[in-house]
C-alpha cells in the first residue's frame, strides 16, 4: 500500500530537501539523493506504535520539479505492524484459553481482541497517513519561507 501526493510548489527546493533530510535522518531513515530535486529514503523496521508514525513508512521519495512537489511513500512497515496487531493478540488469547481452561475461557479471553485489534489497526493506518500529510505541509512551509 502506498501513499502519493502531488502539490503545487513555488518555494526553494534546496531548503525543502535539506529539511526533509534532517527530519528523516532523525527518524533513522537511510537517505540518498539520486539527482537534483529528488530525495529517496528507506527505513527497515517499525518497533512499536509509541514512536513517530513516520516510522511506519518503509520508503519515501520526494521529487521537486519547477511547479510540483510529489511525495510517494511505501507503508510496508505499518502494514507489518497492523498484521501483528490483528493476528497476535487473538491467537495468544486462543492458545492460552485452550491450554489453560477450555473453550469457554478461550472465547472469553479472545472476544475483546476481535474488537480492539481492528480499531488499533485502523488507528495505526490513519495516523501514519496523517504523519505524511503533516510532513507535506511542513515541507511546503519550509519551501515558502526560504523563497
């Protein structure tokens, strides 16, 4: 699942890419610049949901042309975290219920997770999207201020 946004851009591309580099290096991304007006960043893992939600992004490509800034992001890290949140708690509850107390205990232990897990998963997905939206807005502000 990817995120892609193109916005009109009239600011300073060097200032935007410098700001993006600082932000992304601070979030443990490996950053490279394959050419003028472009920055590519990669990150390998998201360790938990109490971190910056930009860490849910596995790859980020920022490309600036004369009048457009395009950001493309791969969200593989947040997808892996969502799968963990959806699968692990119910499976753990089922295993503990079966090994410790039978079917009724198993159902009582697992029931809340069939509601909580999807809510947590949706929260992770949308909070990562909002973090990307904030990044786009902040980069536009930097570009406009440096004009």
